[in-house]
C-alpha cells in the first residue's frame, strides 16, 4: 500500500543502486530533512536546545561509532575519549586564533591519529581483548587530560569555547548553532549511507564477517582495520568539536569519561549495528526514554495519589529504562532499525501476505 513496487522499473544500474530506490522513500527522506531544517520555527526554544540539538549531535557520534562496530565489526569502548581529544585539540586551536574550519579538521585528525595507535591492537586481538584495549585507551586519555595542565588546565578546570564562525557565518544564537549541527549530521549521514556501496565498505563487511576469509580473497585486513579506526575516530573528533561548540559551550575533563563511551555503545546496539537510521533511533531511546519514564511515573503518582519517596522516584525510571532496553534486545536483537524494517517489509506487500519479500 505504501511502498508498492508495482509500476517501478529500473532501466539503468544507477537507478537500481540508488540510496532510496523507491519513490516514497525519497519523499519521506525529503520530508524529514525539510522538517528538521524548519524545526527552529516550529518548536519552542526549550525543546530545540534541550532535545533536538543533543539528539542530532549524539546521532552523528553514533554513526561514527557504528561505522567501526556495525560495518567493520570492531569493538570500541573508548569513543568518548576520542571525542574528547578532538574537542580539546579544536578548542585550543580556536583560542590560539586558528579558523574554526581548520580547527575542526585538526581536531578530527588528532583524534584519528591517537585512535589508530590504539586501534592497531585490532591487528592482533579481537572480541573481548580488543574491547579491553580500547577501554585502556579511555582510561589513559582520561588520566592524561586530567593531569596535564597544558591540555585541560587541571582536573577541575573548565575551558570556555570562544565565539566561532563557519565559512564566514557566525555560529551565534540557538538557530545558527542548530543548523550547523544539522549540517554536520547530514554530511556524516550521507557519507555513511554511501560508504557501504563502495569497495571500502564492502571490504569492511568482509572483515566483519570473517577476517581470515577476507584475507584469502585478497582483502588487506591490516589496511582496512586501520582505516576503519581512522575514519571512525576522525568522525568522533569532529563530532566532539561540534558537541563542545554547539551544546556544551566549554570543555572539561569530566565530560569525556567512560559513562559517555558506554552510552554511545548502548545507542549503537539498541539502534541497530550497521544502520544509519538505527543510529537516530538508538540515540533517541537512550536520551529520551529516562525523561519520558520519569514524567510518566510523576503523572501516575499524582493521578492515583500514590506516595512515592524521592529515592524510589529517582530509581524507578532507571529500572524501567533498563528493562525497556532488555525487552527491545530480547524481542529484536538487531535493534530498533530491524523493527522498522520489519514494518516496512510488511507494508511493502500488504495486503498480499503471500507475496515474496
């Protein structure tokens, strides 16, 4: 009914290999992008700054991590440290007078350089051992940032981000900040959607499935594992810069701890490994589910006149939040993106249940 393929004929391979080969998919993508662009005129400032902006930034970070975990099959538990490296490098360059465009690229390169050093462990170990190597990176970077005053100014210091401009346009005000973050998100999303259709993406998929088999068919696993860490870390460094400039407005050592890395990994797993759309779903669930559950508990307590203590009130949403995540993973281990895909495939042939999918 909604994704009907009847009457759609691909006359060229280029049309058949389009990102969205079905017309309705293209219309939905255009509509979502249009709504995202005009969102500052549709929603109040509180919702724009407190909900939409962090969702866009975190979704962009999840896409970068998803390239490594979902597409290349490499575990990374230190992505928060990668983002912190990029943020500190870019902020110091901006404070030194460098253009923000160059500072942002330099932040990505700094994060990629250090990320590759620790990603080299993927050449010899995998699975839990690789997870431990990236976890060690997280703690090492945390320690260096906190105890080297030249980087952070001290464990309790906060470095304020000065006003910046991008391509001559000042990033000042809520709308400008939001549109800049949205632009970075769209660029990363388009890159992630296209990378799977390239030889680089196919090589990463081969490495993910079985690196020994990939080596046999001629894929240089040494090269592509390092490239996966490099590209993912570069995106993380750039997103860390965007997070510092657009949302946090400052950088401090406590912003890049292990909690951020675990949160990003949870977003990848819940949203769906290797899925761009799942990156947005996972970020939305992890960011907003605790808030929604907390409000629901409050409304329920007031409606039923329940006397709930402050301690219980604070922990019940967290328990429900954890149960929600476990329920999603038990119901569909491939994440929210697979649930969306199942619904889409059902509508693709509805009401003809006998039709092939």
